[in-house]
């Protein structure tokens, strides 16, 4: 039963932590990390958070899990938007 609980914690953490971390990566100044590293890492973390969040919403009936999944999906979508639309404009200056 411990292994099942650890699996659940790991799956939820992919969404709950992955989405906000990907959003925070888009806010890091370019001088600290190369822009390509920021964009690729943020994009893949956001995709994982969105995918796992959608699977949680589809398969779980708990309102708490749905709220956690919505947090991950929302921050993942905002992070992908920042990677695609905002960061290339910052690079041109």
C-alpha cells in the first residue's frame, strides 16, 4: 500500500508542481540560463502537467484532485503561451 501511495503522490506532483515550475521558468531572466534551455524545459514540463492534469480530470471523481489538476493545467497553458508568444519578443530587443 505504501508503493501505491507513493505513485499517487508522484502523479499528483507532476501536475501540481510541474505547471507552476514551468511558469516560473519563463520568468527567469535570460542572463541566468540560455534561452533555449528555458524554452525547452518549460515547454516539456508544461506539456506533462497538462497531459497528467487532463487524465486526472477524466479519471478521478474527487473535487480536490480536479482542483489540483486545474491548477496544473492553467499554469501549464500560461507557460506555453509565454514560451510561444512573449519570450521571442523579449529576444528581439
